[in-house]
C-alpha cells in the first residue's frame, strides 16, 4: 500500500533520534582532548572535530537495521570499551543538537530570517518543495526544510515565500492538518490541485522580480512550470547557489551517515559487474558514453549495496555515473564506505566524494560526451550542468528501473522465503488480536508495537518496510492514516481493524494488508469485504497475454465494487523491490495510464479496498509475482502470463459472504488457504498451528 | 467495426462512377451551343462551360443518397424533359472523362512527369500522404493522388519521391497488396512502422536538398516529424504552393459537388443556432475570438447540414469558422448550397467560396484575433497562415467533438428507431442465408447485394454506413477484408460467415456484426464464438462509475479470450455518429490509452472478435448508448453508468456453447433475445416472425 503512485503517503518527517539506541546511561562531559583521544582510539576519525562531524551524520540516520553502528563505521572494529565510550559520546553530542523541529507552527522568526537572506541575495521570493535532491519517498532531516520553516510535516506540499506574503500548497489529505500545524497568518494555506502554486506566483510577484529556486530540488519539468508561472507575472525564475534556508538554519542536521554494506550475491542473484556490463552494452548501442543515476534505489541495485540513511528503505544517499565501458563512478560520503565494501565493489567502481559530483558532470561535458539522464527523477541541476559544459544530452528512463523491477530467480526464491517467515509473524499477530482485542484494552499503537515484536526476530529481518498502518473503526477509512498518541483508539467489538504492514528482510521486502473483524461484523461490512475480496481474487486469478499493462488489469479489481456503485480512490498495485523500496516502478496496476507491460519476474501488490468515511476501512493486499503460465490451455495462441501470489496469510472467514462468491472464487480461496496452512505450519508452534488449521478450513 | 481507430480500414479509392445512375440510354453529341442552351434551360449554370464544370463535380461525387441530383442542384427544379437532357449530357460528359486510375501499377510516365515538375520548382523531392485536406476517413477521387501516381489503392500509406529514387510506405495489412499494385522498380515498398519514412528521408536526400510538402495535407505534428527527418539529412522541408501532382495530372477529377441539404430539427434535436451559441459562449469564456473547424463531420453537426460528397458518410466537404458571437462563416462550393439550405442556415451563417478560406484566416490574424484550432485534425496550413498573419493561436480539441458525441434525446430516440428498422432487414437477411446458403451457390458478393436490397427500402434509409464486410471461411479471418471479384467465394457447409454492415438513416447510423454458421459448426468454432460472446456480454452488462474511460472497459471484452491464451488485434468499440460518420471520437473502447470519460448519450460499438488465420473469423457487434443507471443498487455511493444495447438482432444459437455461460450471462442473452422478438416482430412478415420466434427462444 501507499507510496507516491497511490497518493496515500510519502515522506514523513523523520525524527532523527527515533530509532537511536543509547547503549550506556552515563553521559560524560568530554573535553576537546577527550574527543581527540576517542577519535584516535576508535580509528573512525583523525580528530575530535572529525569524530563529532561523523556523529552529526550518525545522529541524522535511523540505525534500526545496523545494530552497533560503530562496528561498521570504524576500521578496524574497536573493542567493547571503546564502543561504550563512543556510544556515550554520541549520547552527549546528540543532547547538544536541536535541529529545531516543532510540534505545531514554527517560529515566524525563521520566515523573517529567510526573507532577510533573500533580500541579501536580491531575490523577491523563493520556492521550497517537500523533496530532497534524491527525489525519493523518504527525506532525511537535513532536507526537511519545509517542515522546519513552517511546522507542517505532511508528506507532500510546496511553500512559496515572497517578501510580503507566503503560501503553503497542500493536497486534499492535508487541508485540515495544515491549519493545525502552520501559522496561517504567515503562510496562506492553498489547495495544491485547485489553486496551484503557479497561479499564486503569477498573481503575487511583480514584473521584474527575481524568484529563486534550488535546481537540486526540482525536475526539469517542474522548473519549467515554475518558470512559466514567473513569466506570467513578468518575473524571472533564477537558480540559487546554495539553498537560502540552509544559510539561516543554524542547527540544520547533517546529511545522514550509515554504513554502506555489500548486498550479498546470495540475495542479489547477479553481480554488480554483470549488471553493469549489460547496461553498459545497451548504453554503448545507443551511442551514449555515460548515464547519470540519481535514484538511490537504482544505485543500490546496480552496485549491490545497501545502507540505512533513511528509515524503511535500505538506501545509501549518493549519486552515480555508469560509463559505457561498464565502470562506474560512485559519489558518496566516503565515511559510509568501509574497506570491505570497497573490496566488494572491485576496481571498476571508483568511490568519489559526493561534493565532486557536479565537477564530474562538468568534466563529462567538457570531454564532449553523450550523456543520458532520467528527466522524471534527476534534478534539473544535472541537466543544466551537463548542457552548460557541452555534453550532448539524452533524456531516457533510468536504465536500472526495468531490470531492477524484473527479479531474477535468486531474488524470487528469496522473497518467497521472506514471505513465509513474514506470514508466520502475521499469523501469530492476528491470533493475538483475535484472543486479546475483544476483551478490550488493545489500542492501535499497541497492536503496531506487538506486530513489530513478532516480526523482529525473523531471520534476515532488518526493519519494517514502512510504518505499520493500523486503522480501527473510522480510522480505517482514512486511507493515509498513521496512528499517533492523539488519534490512537481502543479496538472495539463490532469494528473492523485494517492492518497494512511489511518487513525488510535481506532476502526480500514484504507488504501485506489484512482486515479483520473484532467480534461480530455487520452484514454491510461482510458484503463490502466480500466485494473487495472478489476484486482481489479476480486479479489473483487473472491470465493475460504478454504486452498487457497494469492499467488493463486494474478494472478487474474494481468491477465487483463498480457494479454496486462503489470504488476506491487509490491504485490497485505498486511494484515492490528486493530488499529495497516497498514502492518501485515502472510497473503499476492503476486507473492512470501505464505504458509498461507486465513482465515475468515483476513483483506487484494486489490491494483493492473500500472505505466508508467515519465508519470503517477495508483493504486486502497480497504481493504477486508476474509469471509465465506453465501449462497453457489447449489452443492458446499468445504467450500467457499470470500472477503467483506470494503473500500467505488467511483472509478473515468471518467477513466472507460465501453466498456472494461463485464456484471459481470459492475454490481459489480454499486452495489459497490450503497453501497457507501447508507452507506456514512449519514455522508455527503447535497452538498457533491449530489456530491456523481452523482459519484455513474449507469454506 | 473498422475505421482509423481500429486500423482495419480507411479510405478506399472511390470509383467516381460507382453509384452513378444514368437515366436515359441515348447519349447525344452536344455542341457548345447545345450546352449553353441546356445551361439556360436548367437554371443550374450561366453557360455551357459552367454546366460542364458543375458536371465535373457531380461526377466526382457518389450520388446514391441524392436520387435525382438535378432536383437539388438546379433552382428552380427543372421539368422532366430538362432533367432527361441533363442526365443525357452528364452521361456524355462522363464518358469523356478518364481520371486515369489503374488496376495495377500506374504508368511510370506519371512519376517522370512529377519529377520534371519538381525540378522546375527547384525541389529534390516531394511527400505524398494518402489523406486529403479534410483528414477524414473517405477521400474523394480528386485527392487520390497517391493511387493515381502509384496504382496502390489501400487505405493508408505515404509516398516519398526523390529525383532518382522513390519509396512507398505501407502498414502490415498492405505489404502483399502493394507488390501487386505498384511498380516496385519505381517505388521501393517499405514497412510504414518498421522502416518509417523519416529514416528513408534522412538516408536518401543530400545536404542542402529542398523537399516539398503540401501544407494542406499534413498536421503540424506530421510536418514537424518530416522536418526533423529532413534536418537529419541536412536537407530542408519546404512548403509548396499548389500540389505538384495536380500540375501534372491532366484529367484530375474535380472536387465533388453534391447538394448540401438541411438536416431536419426532427432528427438533429437541437438547432444550429443553439449549438453555435453554446460553443460560442465557451469560446468567449476561454478568451478566444474564433475557432477554425476543418473536420467535416463537426461542420455537418454544427450547421445541421448533410451532403454526399463522399460515400457512406453524409458530408459536405468544406471549412468553417465559428465566431465568439455565435455567427459562423462557412467556406463551401456555393453550387452545393441551394436556396432552401441558405434559408435554413439563417443570417448568422455566411456562405463564402471555399477558395476564400485562406484569406479569411489571414484577416483574422491581421485583426489580431485569438484563434483556436485542433492540432490533431487541422492542416498545418491553417496554423501557419494564422501565425504568419499575426493571430494569437490556441491549440485545442475541436469543440464540436464532445457535444457531437453526446447525443441528445431526439437523436437517441431516432437511432433507437433506425436500429429497429435496420434489425428487421438484418433478420430477413439471416433467414435468407440460413435457407439459401447451405444449398450452395451463394457467394459473399451475392450476400452483400442481398443485404443492400433488404436494407434499401427502409424508412429514412439513405446509404450503407460503410461497405459491407462479408467474410466466409478463411476470408472472415482477414480483419480488413472486402470481398472482390477475385476473392469472392461460395458460402460452404461447416463454415462461418462474418457479416459486418450498417446503414445511414436520416434518424441514425447503424453498425452491426453477426457471425453465423453455415450448416453445423465445429466444436472449436462454438467454443471460440462463446468466448467472444462472453466478452461482448460482459461489456453489455457492465456498470461503472462516472469518470471511467473506454480503456478501462476494454479488458472486460478480452478477459474470457485472454484466459484461453487468445485475443483480437483491434479495438472493442468506436464512437458512432447520428446520421454522420460511423466512426467518430473522442470516446473509444480500446487497449490504447483514452483520457475521455464515457458520458451518458455517447454511442459506442461493442465488438470483440476472434480470428483464426486461414480458417475463420468471429465478431459480434452491437451499438450501445452510455446511460445513467435508473435504479442504482442500495448503498451506491458513486453515480453509476451502464450501456443500453440498441442493436437488436439474434445471436446464432447454433454457435453458443451454453455450458460455458454462467447464469448471469444466460439470463442476459435470453432477456436480449426476448427484447429482439418483442421490438422487431412488428416490422416482420408472419413467416419471418415465426423464424425469429425460434431464433430467440430461451436458451
């Protein structure tokens, strides 16, 4: 569930300390000399100042996946005593850092300081998007410029600041939240779609005004739209050198530092050298000398590297250039890259400081190279720099996107295995819910915590693949719902609970939603659940020729709801990575047009839903793998594909209106439940197995 | 069926004499004086020369719909003696005309003459598309430049002529035909998609070469692609003034002249003044002063005018400008416009000579007007002329397209009525087939002729809406098949016959396909027919919320075939006009992306198929009207739409594998058959009614 394609959620403001574990309670007061000594003893830095800078980055990264971060950032691994000192020092250092994020409106002094900075630079305005330069789903605290300036922490939005007026543009999900979190005297709230920023810009600025934008934070197309809007006002859109917010944000967090570790061939299934060779060959065929990669999951896939710079997605924030000879240049904070990682990369991958990325682009241009980049994901800075230095530009889709989406047999075997372990945790969780919740006292947040405890010990588990959604009763109807202290509620008899969760395992990424009734559901709940289930089963059972796109599968998930005058306002399926992003392209199953044909090996979610505002939400989600039909029907003329369902957890039989199902649907569900029992039983204790036997009995 | 959206057929070469009826056998040899006298007596022209020019146009138009053309082109209507003299003179004049169309390769002398003309103009090449300046489905003989030059009469293709080499580009349907019809020494055949003209242009021409194109015959986008191709060769694409083929085609037919007659309000349902007012209001709202209309069906709809300048579509070839005050300027050969038509148009529609169209565009520009035109259908000449003269251009979809597609209640009542009369003819036809064909001796062409005789006497019938497709046995599997003397074959026992046909009635346009078995079909035929029928019924029964597009309906028609590894390579449905084009947009049901939501009042075809090469073809086609669901299901939350099926002819029960149908499908078919019987019986003789009772009995 979720993700950009679905407009359900996106980057949330990450509390940099959220996952941080302090190993020692003693907090010392270190002198400069102590810091220097600790640096020397740790082998992690040359000086105390360097060690503190390293810690700034460590603090800025979640480290749930990395265990003791020092064992991977120090070379050689320090002894236990030094590790203790490092953790103490980290705790002390962290306590001194206050990036200045607020609950509620940010101090208006920040806006005033920004305006002074703009005046100093001769700018009449500045545009602040929500994303960072990697354009990914999660934004590190350092790039949380919009939340720092305004207090708004929604996943999408744009702020335009003028010298007198400012406005914040948010979509329909956030029109209420923005008024709670933002000083609306300072920032006029506007609807992103109905009153887009372009119109406000055209109205607000005067002829001749210079409006700044940070070319690292906008795509070419985005910048072109802003340029057009500025032009309508007779104003001019100008690039800034250095983001003006960074200039006035005194305790801006550092860029996150987490170990960049090799992703084992036993999980990746193909060496980086082989991947690079294939891509390089088609680059050369297309007459290009190099391709610039700015999507961090593409880089992770290509180099077989994983990091933990942001929560939930095992990414190392960095840039890369793949050359037509198969060599690569990786632009990354060198402190993340341990000796073993460097060794695993081999000689054909050169590691460069991330600050040298722009210079490298300029060099490509100066050498007259033909360079490709993806206009959908690369910052316009990349195109501008290459063009300005004389490169011949090619605009093409990120060449990693499609091969990354088409999993190899090792990745598929891995994800099947990960899904079995994940299902075992999920089954234990729903047994616990069934036994505990009807008695009262279980809240959404408690359920989330319980699920995390059950998933945590799983083999190869590293993190959740996104923040679990647990929506009970009316909260289930809020599609982008995240439980918080304020919204948390007790699960109640006669209500539905929607739980959407997933895990990051070294061998695969999971994403699963089940909706269960607490006690006895109403007839309407059962009817609606069964309609959603019919759509879900229609997708699961679909057979279709090669060439079919997700747009053509999407109506199958909706037809049963449509016939009753119902629908759901999100996509039916998104791509899923292999120990990578839980939302990836280029394939999807959605109403919106997709030109990407489904190909064997692609992983997608199958997750229709139904949401009754103020009452309940229903969503049923399995991951599926696009597969060739092994035994095509007699007379088949086209190559046939189908979906292999890899998520294995029972549907709530208490919610299934069997009278509404036809024989084919019934037999599919019965066969699926039999498979769940057969495949997951080995992972269960006898009591849970007995429970599962009942839950998966023939309908 | 058919049409551009489907890539099944398109403009065929129209034999200008095909529908022409000579009323008198005596062919006189008229002197110039006789001609002058006849002109005077007829009231149709001032002089014999003018009368002959008028006859050139009459000869160039099909006149199946118009009966005696002179009663509408002469004012006042001449007496019977003069009518006889006119028809005699027409026959004499016609005999003297030879436009030079060939069966098989055209004389290469034409290519030589064209090259001389190009040299004279300083051109190194010239590009000849298949279409005319109206970009419609049917091209009048005058614009059949490509067939005249090459001999190729397929519906799509492009010729590029250089001074040394020439090539003809055709799509997959015509790769064999082109070698039969064209001198391949003179014109190298190329595959339009796999070896597009752009590549050949880039390879063939030298730097500095000037390649001509006729700006009336290309859209802006098309011209831009050619420009790009020329640029790759270092050559230049240049506009020609006057088509060079016209300069060397000695007996080029005239532009067709047929009466432009008012389309009665009793059929149109809305006056032209009201239509113009609504469009003008939104023009004014958008800040535009005028919109240029070049799509002839849009003009016919807007002015409530019909003509017969081309076969099958009741169009008057012309251009128009709609002004923001609701007035219109119509650019049309004045000889087509009778006094009664002028009266029906009223004062707000000014009739201008078609030759003055370009000047009118220039005047709009010179007056600094803001003018809109449709880049998808308007020749680039329109944009170039407006821009060059200083107009502010707006590119926008033809504003008639959507309101024309959404039929009003009068049009819907009319088409329902037309469909009942059409069904009566069709039922008589299939009774005849069943009784006659199994005995042998009935050929495809005979079947086509029989159907025309049965449809002909229908009230308000004016013409067929396209050339009937009757494909028996293996011919049925050729999707764009048209029977000819060479391909004609006898219907045989155990074979399928696919008949796709339609009528133009004053109150509606029909398009229907039925596939029937001659004698006993094979089990496979029955299985495949039933799969197609299941998809057809799925569309017919579909309910879906407002906002759904045809792309989202399309998979419903294919799912039963897909599940067996089968599919069909054309769209599922096209829009249909109201006594207008049998293929119209903007809506469609197809795999390809459509952004146009289905709206109540739109007429579409529902025509899945299956084609087994070398064996048989199956297609089942009804027209449907998008309608609001009158009694939505309890709890419906979205506005629901469905399809009302308006074609009423039985399916061949001999081909229905009832065991493959579920209860809902069976009951839909039974209810449909009951409706056919109830609604069409009143139009049938007792014997045919008895036959229909058997054919529509409960399955």
